C-alpha cells in the first residue's frame, strides 16, 4: 500500500525555498569567468534571422539576470547596471551583430 502524500502550502514554501537557496549558492560560488556557463545562445544557420534575433533576446535577458545577481552579491549594487552591460552584455551584443551581419551578406 502506498502512502498518500499531502502537499501543503508550508511544504511547497519549504521545497521552493530550498531550490532557490541552492540555485543562489551555485551561482554565487562561480567565478566571474564561470558565469559564461549561463550563456545558452548559439547562432542557428538554419534558422531565419527573426528566429535568431528572438532567441538571442530571450537568452540575453536570462543571462543578464544571472550576471546581475552575481555582481550584486560579489560587488554590491552601486553601478551594477553599467558593470553588467559592459562586462557581460556588450560582448554578447557585438558577437550577435557580427553573426547577423555575416548572415545577411
């Protein structure tokens, strides 16, 4: 006979809190260079330009969030927007522009 498991608000809060805490521990333990593991975009030669652009935008937003949380934890909130933009996003944007330009030529 199987035991019935009851899902309660408290149990959900506990589990979700543990998952969130573990995700933060993993993120904050990474070095600045290891943040690259959160970058999940690759140019798809077979995809249309619109599809690549849409996917890039979604992946850039996701990556920005990880980088911002990491930067705030390690370096504080002062100038975090500029640090994230300059250190993480601008290089990704430059690569995207290069890939886009090559695809339309």
